[in-house]
């Protein structure tokens, strides 16, 4: 795995977390316990902080970055991700905030300053525009994203199932040594 310091910030990887050896994690990044970062993912906390909660999975080819502080945005936006979040393949997260128990569908993009509350599903290929708030308990789809419907009981139960499934899978990858350099 490529864990790189930048500007006196070294990523912190929590207990039993898995970072695939082909992923790049750099700068002011914290990854919570039992979380997983899968192949070819980039998590770049070079100009602001990135925080990833416990039992969260960041799937293959995803890019996670921040919004730096500058003349057009004096405080910038960190990237904050809660617990038990499943981030699908090739997702782009940029300076946004995600609560707990969320599914971000494959190929989705969530932009600067957007806030996704707890227990939300974002359909594959969706675009969450800058500053948009997605309220808890709904399925959102589209580009730009629109509220589609309330989540059902099965979908609410899926959040914990998905988190547990990826904890088991990352444990198998850790046992095989896929977090170690070749």
C-alpha cells in the first residue's frame, strides 16, 4: 500500500483496517477501524482533512479528495465519511460530508459542500451537486440527483449487512497479505 506523508501529515489507519497495496492514501487522512480501501483507490488529503469512519468500504477505482481553502471558499471543505458506509466502484467524493449507513452507487459523484444524512441510498451514476443536502431515509437517483422514494425495511437492513460483508472480506484479504507490498 502507498501510505504517504505530506506536509507533516501522515495517514492514520485504524485497527484491523485494510488498505489494498495498489491504493494511494496520503496526507491528513484517518481511516477508522475495520474499514477497507480497495484496489486502485486514491485518497488524497493534501490540502484539507479526510476522515473515514468505522466499518466503511471504499471500492475499487474511487477517488476521494477535498476542497482547499482559498479566495473563493475561505474555509474549504474537508471530506467526512461516517460509519458503515459502502462506497461503490469508481465513485468520486470531493469535499463533501456523508453520514452513517449510506450506500453510494457505482460511478456516482458527490460534489463540494454536499451533505448526505444518515441512511441514504444514492443510485449508480448519480450526481450530487455542490451544496445539495440529501435527507435521511430516501433513495436518490439521477444527474442531478432527485429524491425518488422512501427506503423500505429491506433497504434499511442492507446497510448493516453490507458493512459486515465487507468487514469479513477485508479480513480475508488481510490474511492473504494484500495490504503488504509485493
